[in-house]
C-alpha cells in the first residue's frame, strides 16, 4: 500500500464493499492514533465491523486496539455521528477521496492526500475538519462550503477529453497518466505495460486514445473482482495484478479487504519525521495549486478581454487620460475601479463589472488579451515542470522511506535474494523473480562461481559462490542444487525429490540462436550440463549469526542455529499459517519468516 492508498485502491474498496457498508449504523468512534480513527459499524445481517479510516493510509476493514478513554476529538465525532445510518459510500472524482452519505443530511469526507483530512459536513456546510486549510481556490474551515480539488476523472472523460489532456501535456505519457489523469504511478505503468508502450514517450505524441481508454476500463473492471495481490519486494498490496513488475505476487488474497488487513497488521507504518525532501514535495504541491489558480484566472481574463474589446479600449483610454490622478480605489467610471497601479511599468489592475483585470495601458486591448492568454500558458508550463519535480523527488524519497521502516537490525545485501550459507560456508544466491534472476547472474556471478538450475521451467537462477582462487566444494554444489529444486514449482506440486544441474559461468549466455529470443530473467546454457538426481525436498529454518547480527536463514541441510531448528517439507498447510507457527517457535518477526519461505503449502516435520 506504500503509505497511502491510490485512487485505484479506493475505487476498488468502494465498489467491492459499497453494498456491505450501506445500511450500517455507526455505533462507536475511537481515535486510535494521531491521524487514525476506528468507526465501529453494525448491520443486523453482517454484525459488527471495524472500519479503519486513516488520513495517511486510507480506508479498510481492520481491527486495532482502542483506547480505554476516548479522546476529545473522538467525543466530538461521536456527538455528531453516533447512531447515524450510512446511506452510501462513494469516491469523489476518481481522487483519493472517500465520501459517506449519512442520515440527517450529514456527509463524512476522508481525504488521503498531502497531510490528509477528515471532514464532517451537514447541509453542505463544514461542521468539523481535522485540518483547517485555505488555498487560493479552496477553503476547508468550519462554516464554509466543501468543494473537492479540481481533478480529471478518467471514468467520465470521453475520447476528446483524453486527447486534450495528452495534447496539452509536455510531460511523458506515464507522468501525465499518473498525475493529470489521477491514475497514480503503479496503474499508469501497468496500463502502458499492457499496451506494450514505452512509458517515456511524450504524451503529446501519443495517438492510441481508444486503446488507452479500453485498457483503463479493463483495469477498473478487474479491480472490482475483489482480490488482493501482495508484491512484497515492491511493498505493494494491489486490487489488480501488476504485470509490469514482472514477478509473481508473494500472496493472492481471496478479497481485497483481507489483503489490506494483512498489510496493516504485518507492515505497520512507524512514525517518520518529515524529511527535507518531503517538505519540498509539500511545497511544490502548494505551488501547483497556486499555479493552477493563476493559470485559470489569466485564462478567464483573456476570454473577458476578447469578449469586451470596445469596453477594454474605453478603460485603457480613460487611464491614459487621467494617469497622473489615478490612485488605488480611484473610480474611472461607474462599474470600473482601480485596485492597483504601477505608472513606471504602465500597468493597472482594475475591477470591471465584477471582474478583476490586469492591463498594460500602453498596449492595445487585443494585445492585453494575448498577454493574459500567454500568462495562462506560462503558468500551465510551470505546473508541468513542478509535476516532473515531484515525480523525481518521490523516486528519491521511496528508498529512504523504505529504509526508515525496516527493523533496527542491519540488512545485508544478499537478503535481496533467496540465500543461504552451505556447510562449507559458500554463499548461495537465487533469484526471486525475473528481475532478480537477471541481476543475480549479471552482477554477482564471477570466474570461480558455479551456475545452478533445477531441471524445471521457471525455476530460479542460482549461483554458488567460490573464492577468488577456487571453486565451491562438491558438497556445496549438491546443497545449492537441492536449494534450487526446493524453490522451484516442485515444492508447491508436493514432489518428494527433484533434479538439478550445474554449469560453469562461461556456459551461461544471453546470446540466443538465430531466430530465437531470450526473455528477461532467462539464460542460454551451452555445453555439458552436470546433473544431480534424487535431491530430497526438505528445508531447515533457524537463526544464524553473521557479522554480529542474528538473522533467520533457510537451508537444505541442518546448520548451527541460534535457538531451535525447524525442518519443513511440502505439505497442505497454507504459507501464512506455517509462517505464524515458525515465528512463534523461533520468536522472530513474521515478515522475516515470510520473506524466506518457499512458495506454496508446507508442513513442519521436525523441531530440533
């Protein structure tokens, strides 16, 4: 979920659970952290549910511990909302905004962007706002009328609407889809991946509008299938398959709600102090709002000037004739008053029939109209530049945020892959997906290493490291081959044994035969393959010591564990249940155990 739910996540949740939430009554409200609330809702046929509303994460069915004494804010919300019936739940403008219509003319608004907001509205007037803010074109404050931010809703745009947005964009197609069409980064990349298009193509050069609309519609429909896909390496829980990641999901949940709940339980977000880069992003976002407002203002001025050229001519002539007398609040004629003047630059701002107009009175009316339109275009260009700056800042900040969320212990480079140390202390590395299958060979296979692969299609590329002067021992090679088989499809298939082979580095190539193609993560093997047969399907899990740190390790052979050692085999127990059982026995984190387990179901056969 990457800290905040995306527009697609909210779209999926609202569509999947609208019928389940509508008709429920709000029974209790708890403030469970500074910006998180738990709404206990009840309906006779679905009983009590806990609806989790987080300003920084989003909305989900999720149980959390509630305080014994309610906060003042919780009491305020209870006084307004308790025992109200939820008539409907909806998303606003395909944005990260959830709305709930309640009985008695009350609405709840959850905004999940920037610092987030929780707003209560009655009869279209804001009665409560967690964050009261005011911008040029929008105000969130008690007593004011609520209006959402301006945004383009891709579910309502026609072909011409799409064309106009892309045509007027100076950014790449992926940046434009992510920001101007509210798709967010992951959905934008997925759309382009499924269309087999380069994401860096300029949006203005894109022509397959109908294909784009069709693919977006297909992804939206897919998100309503109510499934959750966990991509652990990328820290994502998604309502759709993300093929552009080019890896299989770590888990597929039967419902999107289960996926969200699992993520919130197992990957809690720790409190992170706002970094300088985050402050910069927030500052740029405020600038974008200001640029939007000014661009729109100058566009309206240009339209007004060209619609009233004769009147503007009269204003300019009057200013010229009375230039030495003009000051602020000077009435040029009825309905036209000076707001500001700069004689040195021949500029004057006036209010004319209720419209604020900036004029250069040494220019013709039509020239002033063109100047206003050019100012509008200039601010629009600044928006494009600011959006690119935000994308770049976010790319830089994501790795930092992930590092902040990790546990206190040091994480070693080899933990990016499947790994273990053999009985003879050789390091074995195996890929987890196409990307790491490619990387483990390209980056880490050296002259005295060996390449290992299970005798099955789709198995991970595995290498067993030698030293600077010698190759791994025969014993280490056998263990590496057994490891490769255990992390292949043989494990979920329930096989009791399997086969693998090893080759030298010079036999591994990316060069295909004429007319053939080698996909990402795959390799061409030339020459003799050295096979090992009847490799047993079992693994041992324990905790090993490395560079002063105690880390969970999984190995095909027993090893000296810092505590108990657990032997597992292919079985019928679900992966998450096995992980919980092992976590309790080894007294370590669930996340670390899940990261090293083989795919599919297993059984604990022995505890040593």
